[in-house]
C-alpha cells in the first residue's frame, strides 16, 4: 500500500487534490481512498488530506502517519507544521516553493525533496490571484511528473470530474507543472 499526505491551508485545495489523485488511481484499477483532517475549519488554517492506494481493498481508516509521499502546498507550512513527521526512509516530499530544495536544510533526511513554484504556474493559467492562487491542479502536475505513480490522463479525467469551473485552465496548469517536472 502507498500512503500520501498533503499539508495545506484551508482554501488551497488540498482536499480536492486528494480526491482527484485517488480518483486517478481508481481509473487505473487501483483501490484508493482520500479523506481530510481539519483543525479549526476556516480559510488559512492548517489542513491535512490523505490518500491511500493499493492493488487490494484498503480497509485502514486512520490518519496517514508513515507516508511514503508528502505534498506541501506552501513553503511557510514548513515553519508551522512538522511536515516531515513519519516520512518513510527513501520517501519523497514535494514543496510548493520558488526556493531550491537545499534551502530546506532543516528537513533534509533520508528522503528525496523536490520543489516547484506552482503558485507561478497557477497565476500564469489564470487560477486565482497573485496573493491567493489556486494550486491544487498544478501541485498534482508536479507530483505526478516527479513520481510517475499515476498516469497524467487519469488525473486530467479527475480534474474534469471534480473541478467544474475553469476546467480547461486547471488542465493546462496541471500539464504545465507536469511537463516542467518531467524535464
């Protein structure tokens, strides 16, 4: 079983991103689940979302505490939450940031750390504003591009299912981040 943990803030789209990712796995014949965990339910409050995927039915129903993969929706979360807690040896972490991975020396461990400025990708594609970009689809593009865990076409189908507004812009943002990660 693979376990993925998203760290975000309310309004960044971590929950929708987890649904899209799980749906993409489902389309490829896998068993998947996605669910959130909230603290104070308000915009800007820390949020976690989780995805589990396996070849067999996933019966586990608790928070993901030993993920192989961690997605951090904004680099300021690194100072607010222990985003590296429990990440497995050999795991992978993606941080939405314009900084280089080496600038997160406090997180360095026995896992791969990658960064991408998906805020810029969202803004270029007309998703949100400069101060509040919608990043759920470009962060998925970066994640899928870096990890190749699920096919891009499956995620695009998930975007079409879960994001009924500005769908084409979201697909383009996903594809831009995906292509950048693959380069």
